[in-house]
């Protein structure tokens, strides 16, 4: 579900709006609750949304029907955030009046500037359509990541006059807001003093690079599987493109350049014909690109998003490590957590992105449907790199014979995209030399890798994927 659907539904006449809210699926930014809910129980979704990207809770809808909130209970529910959340969740309340002194309440929750908990001391996080209670370790990691307010909610040094009225107007139309200012405030894109936030500037300024020079995407293509250096640099002529402008413009421009520069090969398709297609499925690299731009660290001013295209793979690098509650070794288990909650929600409104976990699953599905190896995430001291390889996946019988360590060594070779010496494998995998040799020999035994050298003591000997 796109975040804008709630706002679009509310522009309809009351009866149609209520019917639409009953039908809308619950998701990352939307939840329904009965009018009979206890105020302390209402604190759970409020805390969960505040700890994620914000959203809307509608109270007075239950089991596919409108039950409404009795007038005598309205104030207690309006004060649920004040009475049962710590620190107090910021939520704006709207009322839709029904017949018979009953109402439907809409609580619009802003992303929190710290970790919020219920009065009982429980911490929840919105993940898809669930308000998921966090264990001690997850809570601790969330507190580390939320040590300060998300950067995209801080004040930008620019002013509102620098926002592009065409882009602002298009977004206002997308969510059905009554005015540009109301739209910006509804998505937390203005500070309390009415100044644009970092998110507003990156999303709607005509040239956000004036304040954030590294807020762009660089697309490069190499002629060899290794980048090379100096005179051996393999960067293709006229294949180094910087994609600037607002975030939606960057993504659109970068996607067109990747499509143009991506190597193509002829393969038998579902139509029964041999047709040219990119070495990596479009949906896979597009998801990787969108995630890199939306979830990168914009407070790290020394780097930008890079998409590097090689003859056998695509590498996408972005500044900022995964948040602590994410395990990069198990990407399919990643819980929803946005470093830039305002940017993520606006891009969902515009149809650029949906839910992080869903996108990663789709990326894996696309690669597997083409018989290619799974996407590989690696984390450096300051960023994240995604490798989408055009190598065919291993047969199941070969995979079953590999230990976890051997699979990790194979991923190291795949991510490198070039032959590596034993010492390089040892360093990249973070294991001892005897362990590296044992795993490499097992891969060699199965015919997965090949050793190339003049003698057992050849210092230039390397291992490559067969």
C-alpha cells in the first residue's frame, strides 16, 4: 500500500471516505482500531509508528464496518499519546463526525526523534502491517541508531523559496492535500518554525546539490571485470555520468543511464525466442538503486551513491552502514527500518518505493528466476555494497555439500568479481589462512573454483570461479 492512499481517500465525501478506509489494506503507514479500544492499547501502534516512519491510525473501524468512538471516550483516546507513551509521541488528531454522537478519529503520527516506549516500558516497531515488540538486544540497537533525531528531519540551511513549485505541486496533487504548506507539514517536511527540512530540500529543491554536493548518483561502466588503476584503468570512455537534481530526478536519470550502459546478451525467453536482455534483471538493479538513494546517509558529506557496471556484474555502493537492527548476512530477514523516514514515505507516495523488506525479496526472486546467484550485501567501515552478478547459480546438489564457511568464501570471490590470491581471500573473508585453504580446496573439489599458478609456491597464483 502506498502512503498517499489514506490522504487520497480522505478527499472523498464522508460516506465514501469511510468505506474507502474500511477497504484499505493495513500496512507500513496505516492501521485500523475499533472505537472500543482502551487508550493504553492504542499506545502500541502509536509507539510502533513513531519508532519507524510515522503514519496514520484510524480509530472507529472494526471487522470491515464503522463502529465509531462514543463522544464520552473521545478525549481519553485523544490523550492516549500523552498518558501512555514515553517520550510523548507527537500525533495530530482529526475527527470525522458520525450520527448519534459518534466519531472516527484519525491520529497522524510523526517519526520520533528518540526511541519511544509504552507506559509499561515496552518498545514496538512498525514492520509491514505489524506492530512488532522488540527484544532487549533489538531495543538496544534501535536506541543506538536513534541516538539523535533522523538527519532528514533537521532544518536545511536553504529556505522554502528554493523548493521547485512544479515538483511540490505534483506531490500535492498525488496526496490530495489542500495546499502546499499543508502537504509539507503533513509529511514532516517543515520545522515548527516553517523552515524546510533536509528531506524537503533533497526531495523538492531545484538543485539540492547547492547545499548537499554529494547528494547525487554516479553511474560508471568498465570494460573489464577489474577496475584497474592509473594507466590500466578500465573505465569506458563517456561512461561516467553524474545524475543530479532532486531525489526523484536522480533515480529517474540514473535508471535511464544504467539501462543504456548495461551489457546485454541474447538468451531464450519465455516467448520461445532468443532476445537481448541485460545481464542483470531490471527489477533487481532498480530496487538496489532505489534502496541506495533512499536509505543512504545524507549526513556523510564525503561520498555519493555509485553504480558500477562491469561485464559480469553490477555493484551499487552507498554511504552509511546498515542500522544496528539489520543483519546484512541475512538480507531476506531484514526488518523495516528507514534511516530517512520522511524521504522514504514521500517516495512511497510517489510510487518510487514501497516497503524495504518486500523490495529485497523481489530482488532475490528476480535473480533466482533468471537462474543467477543471489544478491550479495557487504558492509565496509562506512558504507554498504550490493553485488548483482550475472553468474549462474550453483546446482542444489553442489550447494548441499558446502559448509557455511565455504559458501562465504565463494561469496567473497563473487563479490570481488576477479581472481584472488589465497591471502586476499583470507583477508576479505576474515578467516585464517588454513581455514581459507580448506574451503578453497573443497570448492575446487566440486569444480566451482579453479587454482591458477606455476607452482605451489607461486606468489602470483590466484583462485577464480570456474
